[in-house]
C-alpha cells in the first residue's frame, strides 16, 4: 500500500501539484484533470489494486490531494473530499455511483385530522 500526498496550487488559471515528499509532479487546466493525472502517476509507481483519493480545498487557489493505492481490496474505488474540489478521480475502473434513496415527504397534519380544533 502506498500513500501519496500532493500540494496543489492554482496560478494563472493552471493547477500544479507536487508530491509532499517525493518526485511526482503534474499540471492541468482544472482540478478534476489534475486529480486524474495524479492518480494515474501514483498508480504507475505502485501497481497494487484499489485506489482511494481525497481532494480538499484549503483556499480558492490551493488544495491538498491524497492518493492511497492498495487501500481497498477487489479493485473497488472510494472517493471523497470537498464538493468545491470537483469530482473525485477515477482509479482506472468504472465505479458505480451510490443510488440515492427516495425520501417520502411527511404529510403535515391539519387540525381537522386530530378531531378537534384550537378555535372551538
């Protein structure tokens, strides 16, 4: 299992990232594309199955991105991070999005439903 942490910065409309303690670097026009490139680079270094990633905005022009290779068995992918950061990076395999549960709206009870009224 390998853990790769990147410091990401936006300067002049281009996002760049450098590994915190390593030699992997990448750049892209969007945070999403940068995440994809960093996951690909980390996966090329560490060939274990399964990728987990997390993208967190620190300020409007900086972020921290972490890739964990080999964290999940069976090639599944789990992703998370700030919604501002965009979609999470793909680990090469297609991951199914969790299905949203339908919530039934609670029906407001009126005074008539209770058999009495406050104004009687």
